[in-house]
C-alpha cells in the first residue's frame, strides 16, 4: 500500500448540487517537498484539501495520503496529517499556551506542556503565551495556528491559503515557517492564489482551473510555458509590496539569495 | 473510534466550559430575562393574578425555570455555530480524535451552563421570597425533569447550530420556546383561558412540566403530570436527537 508519494490523487471528482467543482484531479506530491496548488477563488483548492483531510467525501476517484486511502483509512490519514484552514482555527478565549496544550492532549501526547513551550519559543510567541488569543495580531494568530498544526510532527501538513489576509511582514514569517517545515522533512501541500507565494516556496506547482490540474511542474518548467496567457487567470500581486517592505525596513528579497 | 471518546470529550468539554467561566456573559444574559420576569410578575402584575396559591412566586417559579432553560439553549446553538464558523470544529475533525466528542462536548457544556443559570435564578427567587419545604428527593425530581428537558432542548438547539447561516439565525429558534410558557399554566391557571387556547395550553409540554415541578416543590402528589412531563421530554429528546444526528451525518459524513 505504501508508495513513494506522500500524496497521490487520481481522478478526483466532487460536485455540490449543480456545481461540478472537481472534474478529475490528479496530483502526486513527493515526500518532504512543498507542493503549491494554485488557482483563483472558487477554483476548488479548498475542496481538494478538505477531501485530503477527510473532511469531505469525494464523488469519484481515489486519494492516498501517507500511503493511506482517505475514504477507507480515514483514521490512519488523520494520524498522519494536520490541517491549517483558510481562517486561523484557534480558540480566541483560550491563551496561546492553552490552545497548544489542548491540541497536544487531543493528540494523546505525553508532556503536553513541554511541547507547547517548545512551539511557543519556536514561533516567537513566548511573550504572548498567557494572553488570550483574541488580543493577538493576524500574524500571531496564523503563527499559533501553524504551530498547533505541527504538534505530534505529522508527516504531511496542509496549509490552505496560509497567508491570505496577512500583512507583508507576517507573510514573510509564515513563509519562513513553511521552509523550516520542509527542511525538517515534512511534506507540505499549500494552496494559494498568490503567484509569488508559489514561486517563493514551492518545489512543484500545480494550477487548478475548471476542475482540473491544467499544468503541473517545477517553477522552471512552468516558466517555459509561453505565452503567459496560460496563467492569466491568476491574480497579480502588486509590486507595491517591495516598496512597502523597504519603507518599513524589511528586505523583501529571499533570505537565501545573495 | 471509541477508545478515546471519554478522554477527548472531557478535554473538549473543559475547553468550552472555559468559554463560559471566563466571560460570564452567557450566564448573565441567560438569567437576566427570567429574573426580570420574576420581578415583573411578582411585584407588578402578580397582585392582580389569582393563582390559587398562597404565594404567587411559589406558583410562578417552575415556569420561570422553563424559560431559563429555553433562553439558555439559544447559547448552545450560538456556541456550536461559532465553532463551525471559526473552523475550529474542522480542525478537531481532521485530528485523530473520537469525532463525535466535538459535538458531545457542546451538549455537556450546555447542560452545565444551564444548570448554573437555573441555580442563579432559584437563588434570586429565594431572595424574592420563594420558599419550599420540599425534601431532597423532591428536589432531585425537579432536577431530573429539568435536566431531561434541558437535554431535549439542547439536542434541538444542535440543529440550528449546525445548519444556521448567521449568528442571529442560530439563536432565533429559541424565541418560540421562550413564549411557549405564556400559553401554559406557568403564569396563570389554564381554567381562565377561552376554549381553544385552554385546550392548547393544557396539552402542550410546558404545562405538564410546570405542573409536575410545582407539585414536587409544594409537596403535593404529582399524579400523572410527572409521567406526561417525562413522556414529552423523552419524546422530544428522541426526535431532536434523531434529527440532529441526521443533520450532523449529512454535514460530516
């Protein structure tokens, strides 16, 4: 049953009433890689993620995550994954620390408090640890959200539009967190509507459009696909961002570039 | 599947109970209306009402407790709706936990929150002059009827909690429940009502529940009222639970 791909999707279909959202999606994601699913709003990115995270049943097709079938081995899939949804799914009334401890206990781990402590430090939340999450900024919420997803070191992490609604600085923080994850051997499937996000992070990029994967390759492979009409339906990120980041004192270029 | 059910449910119940203990809004807003009704009916309207009871507040309290439960369950729907809306319900569902514990945690939290509210309202009634010589067994009977009634309405509240599309929609279902006691024996004896209204009042669940609780508190024989009350509560519970699980399964198959 186990194979080399961390995620393997074949002929996935899903309709909501009259709306045929997915019309046969095929995806392979290598272990330890970052895979970006790119598409405009309503393209079905979230639907794919929800099916892979066992929250939704597909109408047709198969999907395996970490070697387990999402339909017949949902419990094993849930042991192997974590999901960070589009909206930071954190508990506003609890403190950051309590959120982390809760998830660690729900994952039946021993030493929940120590795990929480480590993650708070790793995501620079130690100072805010005992404050109610409702007082957090958008970036802090998202960092807490992602740190909650890492509890128990799941081998596969789904990030559904992890930077939507974040300011540019918070976005860079999230990007760094994603890079660190992949460097540690975790497979990351992220969805985004931002071209530059996929460009910055992903080893492979798939473009979901009209219910199908219309292109799938490395950034270099995709760039060879001219004319650019191929990608015209993806929103452009304003270059004002670079200006903004310079003005507020952060360098927008990648840290691993010279 | 069931291996972690108890532990997971306890963890998640602890979580939502913290929502209630950290901001007492829920308890305050749940109890404020029943207490206002108590004040209004005891000190303003009560003098003109002939209840056939020595003390009007003793007559009134059972109906006010029913209203407390009804206004409490609107928060059950509200809390469930917010958890779905915020995505935290999905986070729990995508984790290796006993899935139904996310829903049961809300049900248990509802029971606990409403129990707290009922205690607050009974204390307020005591301050206003409510007295009962009922023994432990009678009080246990009252708690049992109210507990079963709360459980039934809680499962009823799960339905709008799972299906509502707005916060208002999630809690609006309880308005008719709050009004139902007015067309019952809760405030005035049904004998004074005109034919059709009286027929409705005497055959709806609130009258049976209120009469049973009233008899228990007044140390009078409960007669068949208690069985009719329990029958209504159990019937409502089964129907509401069935529908709620149907909605739940459809949404999270």
